[in-house]
C-alpha cells in the first residue's frame, strides 16, 4: 500500500538504511539531524514502514504532547500520550484526573493493542500497577450477560470507580433501578446498560451532557478507573 507522506522518506538513503538496520535488529542505532518540526512526520513514516508497538521517550511533557498532536493530526489513531503522575498538592484536581485517565488509556492500549506510546523520562520513573493487577480489574460486559447489580457495583468500586447520582465524568458509575451508567477512562463517552430483570436489554453510548443516546453497541470494555487498585 502506498502512502505519499511516508514513502517520500524512502528517497533518502539514510532513512532506508535506518529501516533496514532496525529490521535486522542492529543496535545501538544513533540518529541526528532531525529537525523539531519534522519529528512527527519522521515517526509517522517509521510506523508506516514498520508497524507495531513503539515507545518514544522525550525530555519534557510539552515536547511529548507536541509530537503526540502531530501524529494525531497526521491521521494515526493508535497513538497515546502517557504523562507523569500529577502531584495532587501542587496541581489542580481536574489536571490530576486528566493525567490519570491518560495513563489508564495508555496502559490499556499497551496490553490490548500495539500502540505508539509518547512519554517522558520523568513519567518512566513513576511506579505503575502490574499488568496482572490491571487485567484483574478489567472486564467486558457483553449484551448476552446476566447482571447482578450489587455484584457489578462492588466490582466497579473495587476497580476504582466512584458511585454517583449522575455520571458526568470518567471513572464514575451510577445505578438507577434497572439502569447502570458507566464511564470508563478508556472511552470517549459513557455507556448506559438497561436491564430487563437481570438480563441486559440494551447497551448504548450516550452524551454525558445531554444524556441522549448516541448509538447501540454489543459490549462495554471496562478498565480500572485508577492505577492503585487492590
């Protein structure tokens, strides 16, 4: 498959030699001369010619976010930014929650996909939840499942979710009669599960602001809501 943006890099012998050396698993490979403005394009091209999981570690969050945004603007979907943990005492609660959600999304992708992870040297020093513990507190709710509301609520709380009257943000869930709303950090919108008795009658994505349904789906992927789950 041709890709003009990526294939233009193949006109440079140095780039072709790089791809060849990486495929031959040569190390250590040192690069220089890549201008800041071209770094996103360079990583985009490398990912096209060598698909698979990659981690890009840089020296600051500002630079990392710039590379992340460049890759997203070039059309890459499977790219995630992993920020450092926020110091709760010196940063706003909202920013701390955003950083935690971004970490959860990146960890989920590393386990379930083959993503490009953009992070910083400082973030790499953070202590992370183990893969086994993360998996233990992740699960899928499918349309064919039988739901016991009390048990599901306990499992969500164990996974770090907050039980609230109305779901407005990530990491929250609510129960109203036979309706269960869940907003996993890995999702762009929350899910509404409607029960008929203990059987799932429907699963819908909905807008947390208007509370209106967006579309019906067959399952919900539920990740932990926080890292330090037991």
